[in-house]
C-alpha cells in the first residue's frame, strides 16, 4: 500500500473542488477559527484517523492557496 503524500492529497482536494467558488480572503479569515475549532473537536472525539485529519488539513491548505493565487492575479 502506497503512503499518501501531502501533495497527492492536495491534488485530490483540487480535483474535488473543480468548478467550486472559493471564499474571498476576508470570508476565509472570518471562517477559519470556526473551521479549525470543528477540526479540533473532531480530533478530540478520538474517532478521527490520521488520514481524515490530513485530508481536512489539505482542504484548508488548498483553499488558502487558491485564495492566494486569486489575490495575486488581481494585484
């Protein structure tokens, strides 16, 4: 069994988000604490696997990177 890498998970997250509108930088910052608290609560339940946590983190990474790419195109 091949061990997934962060980059492979990010590529998967990008493919899953194809055609999806991304939040504005302001929306992302405003919602980030809520998303991180939810992730933390999920981890604390003891039901989260390392893989599930990694997928949640790469989803956040991918959204942040997309917002950064969009912002750099408009400046």
